[in-house]
C-alpha cells in the first residue's frame, strides 16, 4: 500500500512539473526577458524621472504663492502714543499672502523646458537601445540551446548506431563468427557514446540554464523552447554601407546622441539668459494685530480689518557683475555641447565598425555553412558505404570507427555553422531595426 501511494505521489509530482513547463518561441523569450529585466526597469524609472523634470519645467511660468504668519514679542522700553519711551511688553501678529510670477527671464524658462523635453526623448531612446541589446543577448542564448539540443540528437543517433553494431557482433560471437577483440571494441564504443551523450545533455542543460536566467524564468526545467530558425532565409542582402545608412536613421543610440546635442544647445541658451534682466509681477495681501498689556487696543478682528492692505508691483533685476559666473556657465555649456558632438561621432564610428564586422561574419558563416553541408553529406555517404562493408566483413572495426567519427565531426561542424549563420543574420536585422524573432 505504501509503495502504491509513493508511486502515485511521484506520478502526480511529475505530471505537475510537465504542466508547469512553458513552451516559448524566440519572440516570447525576448518579451519575457524585457518585461522582467532589472536594467530595463531602472531605465524605465529614468524615463519617469525625466517626465517629472519636464512637468516641473512646464510649470515654471506659473505664479509662486506663499502664505505667512508671524508672532513677535517685544520686551523692555518702547515708544508710546505720547512719543515717550516707557517700559512695557508688546506683541504683534501678522498675516500675509504673496504671489510672484515671472514675466521675462531672458529665455531661460523656455530653454529649460525644451531641454527637459529633449532629455526625456533621449532617455526613451536609451530605453529602446537597452531593450534591443537585451533581445540580441536572448537570441544568442536561445540559439546556443538549440545548437546543444541538436548535438544531443546526433549523440543519440551515434549511440543507436553503436548499439546496433554491438548487438550484431554479439549475435555473430554466439555463432563463433566474431572475434572477442571486436566485441570488446564495440562495447568500448558504446560506453564512449553513452558518456558523450551524457556530456552533451549536461551542456544542453547548462545552455538552457543560462537562457532561463537571462529571461528571468524560475528554473530551466520550466522552459521548453520552440525552434523557429528553420524558416530563416539564407540570404544576405545589402552592403555594410547601405546597412549603416539604414542604421543611422533607426538606431536608438544615434537618436539619443543627436537629442543630447540639441539638449546641450538649449543648455547654452539657458546659461546665456543670465546676461539679461529679469522681470517679475508681484502681488500680495496682508494684515496685522497689535497688543500692549495695560493699554486699550481694538479687538483682534477689528484690527485685522482696519490693518488690511493690498499691493501689486513689478520687480526688475538687472545683472551688473556676478563674479563672471554667467560667463563661465556659458563656457561650460559650450564644452558640454562639444563633448556631446564628439561622443556622437564616436558612436557612429563604432556603429559602422560593428556593422562591417557583422556583415563579414555573416558572409563567412554562409560560406562555412555551405562547405559544412557538403562535407557532412560526403561523410554520411562514406559512413553508409563503410557500414555496409563492415557488416559484410570487408572492413574492420578501425575503418568503421574512423568513418563514424568523421561523420559525427562533420555533423557538429554543420550544426555549429548553421546557428552561427542564423545568429549573424539576426545581428544584421538588429542593425536594420527589424524585430528579432
């Protein structure tokens, strides 16, 4: 009864594990990673912070309103109503509301608002760049899993072949038609193939672990990826120059650099605004209450009404000398713009180098794939022929194993070349702004 219950629990646990496994395409892996990546989340917070800064700069034209309440106590000699000094204690209460609104700031507020809007666009472009870079990392890890899985399939095929030959030799040995050394060699080959299969499965498991960690899956066992690379077109279109010209209009890092140059120009305008006078509109309300113990005074409410005052005025501030602070701020802003310009130029140079390297890598990968396909076909044909000769007794074990080893090596080279070529095409799509899927 206990064994039956234990078996049932094991079955239920295994079934639950299978149900929890998620099948995902490359596009789904990328979306899953993008939604959970910490760096992406941090950059999203940066974008939100820039949105707040833009909102602050837009509100800079609004009036600034303050309310104030003060209570003062005076002790000692004070001037009386008879215009003589006497010893007495007095206290006053004051209430006020004031507002100040900028009318002219030399263009500073407008420049700061435009600068904040450009910084927000640049932060958004940085977020897009981060997501696209992450998608390329996921694609590389995804293809590595597929490559290791294909290695496992080839290892399983080799194990099936070696076991078949071992069973054949065991049958011949029972009839006295096979030497003991051949039987021992066949058993050794089976053991080696079993070990190779274990190693390939471990490598595939580690590749799947890396992918699951990259896309923030709870465990590699919960992930089952779907191979969608068989529909990949084996064509390289365009030249490095044409792809680069496309990338200049599409790549978010180029857009971000351009926006930051424009932002630095607005920073210069904001710094130069301090050379100009600033004009503000001021308005306010106020009242007060005065009390001296031992002397008659009007009630609190009456005094607040009698002492009520209003004012409206203009305030003009003309800069004369600020210890060269404005001049140095302008110089610093110009240096910032120049730095942004050279940073943009460096980004463009790096982008062209990366596209050149990616294009020639794709070209080399295509040539390698074509050659490896032909080599695998030749090795497979040789293995088929050697197998027939071996089974007919016209080839020895050494010749058979040599043909089998060459066939396996050719298959591995073809699998590696295939996924290298697929990845190189996805890299070119990446620079063209095409979604990786």
